[in-house]
C-alpha cells in the first residue's frame, strides 16, 4: 500500500485548516485545531504501517507457494476489509446531502481516522502486508475462480447441483431410484475439476478445499487500500458559532 495518496490528502487537509483559520477567525481556528489531531494521527499511523510493510515484504523474499495458513488469513482479512468498506459507506450515507459544515469536520475526521486505524490493525493481526494480500487476491479471485467458472466447473455450482439431486432423492419413494440419485449426487460432488493453466495442482487442491469460503465472499475487487469517497465541500457560512 503506497503512502502517497493518504499523505497528499493529509497535506491538502492541513492546508485547508490554515486557510480556514486565516479567513474565518478564532472560532474557525478552534475547529481547525480539533481537526488536526486525527489528521496528524493518520499521517503517523500511515508512515508506521508503510515501514512495517516494507520490512515484512523484505523478509519474505521470493514468493513462496500458497499454504493453508496464509490462505485462511487472507480470507479472514478480506472479509474484515469488506466489513470496513461497508462501514465507510454507511458513514457517507449518514452525511447530509447538503454541503458539510466546517463544524462537522472534526467528527468526520475522527471517524475517518478510526477506519484507517482499524484497516491497518486488520493487516497486522494477520501478519499480512497489502502486497501479499493483493497477490493472493489476484490468484484466487482474478485467475483461479474465473477460470473454473468460465469452464463450467464452478465448485459452488457443482455443490448446488449435488444438493438438489440429494433433495430429489429424499422425496423419492422407490428405493432403487432413491439410491441411484444419491449415487449421482455423490459422483457430482466427488468430481474435481482440473487445475487452470498456470496454477499448480497443489495450490488448486488447496483452493478447492476452501471453495465454499472463497465463493461465500463477493467476487469483485476488495482493495487493500482505503477506498476514497467524495466528501461534499464544506460550507463555512453555515457553521455554528
């Protein structure tokens, strides 16, 4: 995860703080100062996280084959990042559609700072850097799963088909027919697709063993970085004294 986007945003915010204080006087200056603390904290946390990620990636060296522990950590992390993205969207949805007031900005910055902190902590709890996360996501959701789906070998679809056959078997009164349907369901479930091109049989088998967890999550991109919103422009004239 690169610091440039976050630090540019921090620099812009600090410039705005100074401009607001110069134009609108002591009241605005007090509110500007209350915005500085979360901005400064985000900047420090970003730098610390970047240093940790560089050190961690440097120790990792050449990419090792994906193992069960790292895959499970990735899936847990991706799920948490998705929840944090939803939380961020909820915060934006609660913001009034009219222009945000200067007086609202301290609370908004505290909320944004809290989300940034939670995101960094989520990576550190799994000892996983954004670079490792992105590499695994490209493998799982960018190559492996799309290749199986394109070939009609989607694991979840196969499981659903087997389940429907089993349900039909349960409703069948004729014993031989019921057993035959159960055998068909078992064969559908047992049939393993071939590894997609460029993916080792060992990695393919590992991903198949986690196919239910993989397909339980959204297949679209869940970025490592903090998603950027479009906050409404602040309106100093409508801020409270």
